[in-house]
C-alpha cells in the first residue's frame, strides 16, 4: 500500500518523509530534520553553485560535498557523517 512508502506525496501539495524510525533521541530527531532540509535544498532547482558538484562527483559524493560546504547549516548531520567514530566498547 502506498501509505507505507518512504516518501508520501498525498494529499496534494504535501511531502511526507516516512523513512526514519521512531525514536526518543532528540539528536536523532534533529539530525533527521537536518537531513530532510539538506536534501530539499540540495535538490532545489536552479541552485547553480551546486551544479558543478553534480557534474564532478557521483550523486552521493555530490551530496556529501554539499554537506561539507554547508556544515554550519547542518551541524548535527555533518558531525554524524564526518566526525571520527568512537569505539563503542571502550569509549575511545
């Protein structure tokens, strides 16, 4: 059924993202919101400053380059994707 898709476009003039699991973790919530906002602005028609990145990089790499350029706008998402990962066993 269509209501179980990750992206719901009904009713008209709405876009509903359903790709995230539910969570009580506020960092996860804000990171998810930053991802959706970044995705919207990355795919916004006519953003000429990002067109060269689309030509130069593969799609995923272009989006990651966009996040690097705009890291102040998406700090939680940027840190989640680019910060060194700590070892979950010993906390290093």
